[in-house]
């Protein structure tokens, strides 16, 4: 799609914001699908991406321009910088914005960082801003920090009076009045807000975001394309894959101290370890432990969580039937490999979305309300366990029940996935209409 400017035709410039890291397979899949839907809806467009980790080489696969987000510029990830100094730098960015709006930044080249100028220029020159799918807007850290940094690109889009569309997102949980006020301001009167789960939709209604015409749309990762089954089996065969055994896939979250209490995560690891031990020793199962997220920080690296679980499993049990996937697999490879499992236990939301969309009975262990909300939207909330109330017996009870009803569950998933895919296939046409309406 092109727009007419006098007698010339100009390619639309689209800026995608709120992107985190390519080392999170869910993040990568969501960005890839966001780009796919935008190109299908708008045709030949020029895409730039504002990412928290802009220097990751994996982004090159997507063939789009990557620029630094406020998160990266302010070094929110750097634990050596105390939050109060980050807050001070954050406040200075508004002075830089003031200078940019007055068009006098050139007079202050020595004090205005180039990264801020690049960000302002990209936003000011864009025809459309899109907030990528995911769950970026929720309470973490102390006193609402760093939520203002995470949401700053939306604020800047409003300052520059841009057309802003929020792709299917989860919002919340929000713990404080400040956070609710902030999100209410930022997400009010946008061109369109899509919500991907029922819990977030309930919050949106409480916040009164009607001016942004919120509506439901399934998570785009459901239609993220995997590699072929043949390729997946080839990968798994090198890891001892045997179709005569019960092959169980598991993803384990890292400890994520900013929003999970230490006693909760400790019990979670213990429950998983005891579950795996029984499945291997009493059921001759083969457990495949996949890393859905490999960074970019230690707190986000699921291999740290896997190591803690493995340390709690007897050595003879690990040798007999536990395989940690050491190789770095792409999101497409992960999804296809998940599809070869007989059953999946997903602690990462998008590992569950990957496996379920491949037709695999999946038990979800949730740590934010997005997981339960997503399952409710599918009518499959019965396959959910809350990490805060987890136990070995609860996991095993679900496992044995799901294993005994695998055929029926697979049929239920297949029927549900047809509905999900059909709905997502309409998404590009909705986007076209939203964009056209924004120009009227």
C-alpha cells in the first residue's frame, strides 16, 4: 500500500515498538508475525523496529532496521546503575525531547545523545506506530519502575500525534494506582487496541479505555510457521528420540526475582523435579527440557532454571530419561520439535502456544494472568495450574488425567485451532480497515 503525496507515491513508514529480545523465542515469533501481518495488510512498507536489545545478531533474519529503545539507552538492564540514576537519566530525556521539538538540538550536540535523536526522528517521520504483541505493560520492580521506560515509546507517539495501533497484547497485572493511571493515559484514545486474553480485557474495561476501541484477537504466535516434521524428527533423533516411549516436553522458567517470590520459585523447581523423577522411573517417559528463553540476562535465561531442576533429580534418573536441549534452536525449530511430543508441560506461555498449535495436549503453568486469560479465551482453562499454588501431586494428577484422555484432548485442540487460525486470517483485513479509517 502506498500513500499519495501530491503527484508522488511514497512507501508507508511503519515503526514497531515495545520489542524486547530475540533470545526469547516468543518475542521473536511475535515480531516476525507482526511484520507478516503488517505487510499482508499494507503491502510494500518500510519497517523499523525499536528494540530493548538492538545489537543482537538474530534480528538480521527479519531484514528490518533495528534501533535502540529507551530501555537500552537508559541501560535499565545494567544492575551496576542504581535505579535513582536511571530515573534521573529518564527525566533528562524529556529535556532532550523539548530541545528536539524546538528544533534546536543541533545547538546542543555535545549533551543530547544520538540515540535519543534517532528515536525521535523515527517516531516523527513514521506514518504508523505499532506496539508489538506480548505482555510488556505489567507491574515489576519497586514503585512502578521501570514501567514508565517500557511505555515511553507510546508516550512519544502521542506527543508526535502519530496513528498508534496496539497489536494483541496482555495488559497487567497492575498493582498500584500510579501504574493504572499511567496505562489509562497512554492507552486512551489510540487508533486501536487489540487484547489477546480475557483477563486483560477485564482490566481494560475497568480502566475505561473505550476511546481506543479495544477488541479481542488471538495471539499471533498461534500461526507462526514451524519447520517441517521431517526436519524436527531429524533434530530430535540425534537426542535419542524414540516414538515407543512417552515423550514429554517441558519448559522451565528462570527465577525472575522481580515478580516471583523466592519460596514460590523454589517450590516450583522442586515440584517439577519430583514430577520428572516419577514420570521417568514409573512410566518410562523421556523428558525433553527445552530452553524457550536464553537471555538476554541471567534472570531471563531458562537454562538457569533447568539447571536447578536437574540438580534435584537423581543422577540415574537423569541418565535414563532426561535430555536437556543444549543446542540453540530457532523459534521455528522449537515449535516443530514441540509438535513431536506426546504431551507438553509449559511454564512459558509461548512454549504452550507453540505446542498447542501443533496439536499437542499441553498443561500450562502460569505466573502472570495472561496465561489463564489466554486459556479462557480458548475455552481450555481446565489445563491450567497457578505457579503460586503448585505441588508435585497437582502436576501429576493433571498429567495422568491428560494422558488418559489424549485422543479426546487432541480432537478438542484441533477443533479450537481451526477457529483460532480462521480468526487470525481475518486480522490483516481488519488492520487495513483500521489504517484507512485513521486517514479519514
